[in-house]
C-alpha cells in the first residue's frame, strides 16, 4: 500500500480479469453407457445433459463477469455428437447439446468480445474414455481409415491453447476437429 494511503481506512477491491477458461467435464451413469441407447433411463439422460452440457452454460454465466476485456471459452466434445459411435450411447445426445450450446453462447457473449468454441478430439485413451465399453477396439480401425493413418494423443488436443490465444480472435462458434481427419471421411 502506498505511503499516501497508510493509516487511512480505504478499501480497495481488486477484481481479477479472466481471459480464458476450458470446460472439460462430461459424465453419464455407467449403467446408461452399458445398455442400448433406447434403454437409457430418464435420470441417466438428465444427468448426462446436466453435467456434460448445462455445466458449460453455468460456467459461461459465472465467468463472463470476469471477462471484462473479452476472452475465450473452450469446451471439449466428440464425434458422437454428430454420428452414432458404438457404445457412446447417452453421451452422443449430451455432446450434441453441448455443441448447440456453444453456438447459442456465441450469440449471447460475442457482443462482449467473448468467443466460445469446442475442440472435437478423436478417441483419446483417458480415464473417462475407458468407461466406454470396448473403447480400445475403437482405436485400431482409426489407424487404417483416417487420412493421417493414425490416432491422436491428449497432448495434440493442444488446439485448445490456440483457441484461447489472441491468434484465434476472429474464431467463434466453431467445432475444431483434432482427429487425424476422421471427421472428413466418416
């Protein structure tokens, strides 16, 4: 505190400025991932959407107040939002809802200079991915049909860093694919 203010009863509040945030949360009850989609429970469907999609809306609502200089919100999605992926089940519609929420948030937050995008990574062997039945069987076929003839790693989803950076200032409302080109051929 400057000497000028020493001994004065002055309250100085510092409000932090947030420039970027990553939303990377998704979940569905295991029992709804391990049954046919038509057998998804109402509670499981609601939980998957609440945690995997609505949480982005809640995060955006709370963080926009700290993004006084504009900023970026990036979420993680998956191809199961746009097509049927075996055993992805209830997470497919939840991710479709997430991607739609990205577009709606773009319209709401864009005038404040806040960009909202999604990164759609290919299947990456994470703890969450291993809860999907037969997940490992999804990896091998990708090596033979993606244009790059390989899978992607978690580190390659670093496109998130680009979308958070000033280099992506004109990019909003996008689903950025980091999947070795799988989205282009399936």
